[in-house]
């Protein structure tokens, strides 16, 4: 096919940012090149999230594999969901989960020494300053994988509770219980660590409240 890809119909009620994700995915079944629009829209956020979890080096692979899996399984996407963010973050979270030991090792190293080659890449941007707080890293390392997924999808991916439930394919009540448990454990860990006192105000209130 030559020339620009065909225009897609605007979704009803769309805010002017182009067709919604469900429309793109549906049309990409017949015209696969259109799937690039989904990548352009969401890849930067998926990459940013993966980098905060595993470092910049792994983020490239996680992002690429997330969209490869999404492309290959797009025929099973539930088009009742107009936005594909939860679906994509769910794929990314599953891939990140396979690197659980790497993530925990990086968090523990950061908590112990204040530096780790993997975790160091988290400090490249000023908005990542939370991730380089050693006490917080230690608290995150102690969470179960399920609790850590829920907490970080809310705190770093900015997903709502229902979106997290869709991403992880768990009941909404499970999201709430895991988030409450994770917040309680992080709050308890930070309140007992004097090293965190001076930086306490940097913690996003939604993490602990």
C-alpha cells in the first residue's frame, strides 16, 4: 500500500484527538498498518512506566513486546472498551512480572546503598524523584508482586481502580484490598525510617491515604 493510511471515522464524543482505540483496533484487522496509531498514542507512557519499574535498558524490550503481543491478539480485544490503556498496561505488567527478581534486586540495592545501575536510570527525570528514595524502594521491595502491581499502576501509570481491575483481570474488590494493604505497608515502613523524614512531603498523598 502506498500513500498515507486511510482516515478513520471519529468516535462519537471524541475530544478531537482522533478515533478512539477500539476504532483503531477494529480497522487494523483489515488494514494492519493502522495499528501504528495505537503505538504512537500509548508507547511513550508504556515505556515510561516500564523504565520506572525495571530501568531504561529493559523498557525498550518491554515496550516492543507489549505492542507485539497487542498486535497479535488484537482480534480478541473487547471493543466495548473504547480506550486500550488498561489492556496495554496489563500486557506490560505481565511482562514486567517475569522480571520480578530483577526489580526486587534493584529496589533492595537502592534501599541498601542508595545506588544501583538499573535503578539509577529512574532518576533521569525530575518527576521520577520518588523512585530514588531509598526508604521507599525498600518498602516497595517488600510488597508482594500483586500488591506492587496494583500500587504502581495507580501511582505511576495513573490508572483508576476499574482500569487496574481490567488491566490485571481481577475483581474491583481485589484491587481495593491490595491497594489498601500496599498503602498500609508502605506507610508503616516509611513512618519507622528516620531517613525518610526530610523527604516525606515528596510522597504522593494518594500512595498512603
